């Protein structure tokens, strides 16, 4: 009955009740009935990413720390390169016995022995790992960091207990002496299992690089920056964190009153402020256009009045059979000359005896061009 109700509701909402082969995403396999999601995805269409999953951690956690010491009262021989030779076995047995005494103690209950990695010349340089074991706790990494300091103090005390050039070291056949200055302790503990490797193997293929180890609900888990409840979660403020192929991104929302933006959606802009600003700018533009139209209209009317005035003046002078002194300018030295322009105009008398009054004569009226000042 419940299944029928869900199918009916899905159809009513326009949603598919089940996925089809063409609706499967992210490399999903269609088994004929549903989408079988690839690693790291879930959902009926396999669109959603698994944003976290807990790491499988054993009850006991093993770890090692690399240490290098230099034995000064032994000489390196070829037999020390042969792990089956009596020389090698006797030396390594003596070395391990001496290291057990150096490392064991109430302040170091996690000690489980040493593993010799390599012997090489100079007098005899021994590279070895200090093996540790502890019960799993949420702060086991901090515990191992503290054990590095304990191991450093213990090995330094052992290497300086008898100076390498002392008579006691040269005479000791059942005791190893060391060079304190040649002692090296690594600063990083190597766990017996790789936490990050589990994240890489179980995460979605194209997104594995964005998963890392962090504490979630008191347990170690593989998470991303978009996993809620972790200390390293990306704060998107009002937005939503989404893991994409390029990495985690904040998707900024839009509310009724604000737009949110920025890399983490920390910035916002008021819609009313934007609308008000746009309205003010629009109103200013309208006023400017109206003012320009008015000024342009006045300028055009003034120009038309000037053209009309000049036209009337021209028409007033256009009287048949009349002449008007145009006031021609001449130099003062030429005005007294009998052939000056002024004397010619003063004594000019037109003769119309040979003029045919029936003949039409057309003159194109000149056009007045003025410029607006």
C-alpha cells in the first residue's frame, strides 16, 4: 500500500517513480531494474556524492620511527652484509638486546622492539626502526608525536653513556659504544596502515583528490570541505557548499532582499539599494534628455527668427527700378580721383532705350547662410 502511494505521489508531482537506463549517471550500471551506483555515488539516479565515510581502523595501531646510530667499537666487514652469516646474527642480537634495555621503561609501554633495516660502513652505521603499538583512541596521532620525544631522549642517553673514544669502549667486547653526534632520529612516525589511502580507494574516482582524513562525530572519517560537522568545513555563510570536479565551491543564494556573492558568499548586496540607484540614474538621464530637448528647441527657434529677419530685409531692398547706395569702401587716396568708384556711382545714369522690356531675365536668389553664435 505504501509503495502504491509513493508511486502515485511521484506521478502526481511529475517525478519518475524509478530510474531508467538513460537516467543513470556517473558511470552507473543498469541492471534491468535500477541504477547500481558506482563507488562514491548514491541516489536512484546516482547523481549525489557520498560526502563522508568512516575509516576502518584496527583495535591495535602499529607504528614505527626511524633511528640511525653509529657504533664506534666495531669495524664493518663484508659478513655484515650477509644476513645468514654468524657475524651478522651475533651483531644484530647484541644490538637489539642493548636497544631493548635503552628503550624499555614505564614511560614507554608502547615499545615492541627494533627492526634493523640496514648496516653500512663507518665504523658500523645501523639504520633501524623502533616498533610501537597502542590501542586506538581518537588522539592516537598526538600520542605518537609525544613518543617521538621520549625515543629521542632515550637513544641520546644511550649513545652518550660511554664515549666512543674511551678506554672502556675499546676494551668492551660484549658492549656496543656509539657516537652521540652521529645519532639521527626521524621526526615523522610511520603508521602500519595508510589512512589517506583508504580515502583514495573508497572515494569517487574523479573526486578522490578532495577527500582527506578528519574527525567526524568522534571518529576518523574521510571527508571533504563540504562535509558538515568537521573542523575543516568550508564556511559558505548563507550559501551551500558543493563538491565539483574542480573542487569544493560555494553556491551563493538570492533572497527576497539581498544578492549574496564572493568566494564564500560572505558579501551581500541589497536589492532595494540597487533598484533605488538604478531608478535614480534613470530619472537623471530622463531629466538630462528633457533639458537637452528644450535647449535644442530654443536654439532652433532663434535660428529660424534670424533667417526670417534677414529674408525680410532682403525682400525690402528688392524694389524694381530703384538703386541703393551700398556704401562701397575705398581708400582715402582714391576718393579724389575722377575715376573713383564713388564718383562713378554718383554720376551714373542708366539708359533704358535699348532694353527690351518683354525679355524675361531670371536671377537665382542668393541663399543666406548664418551660423548660430
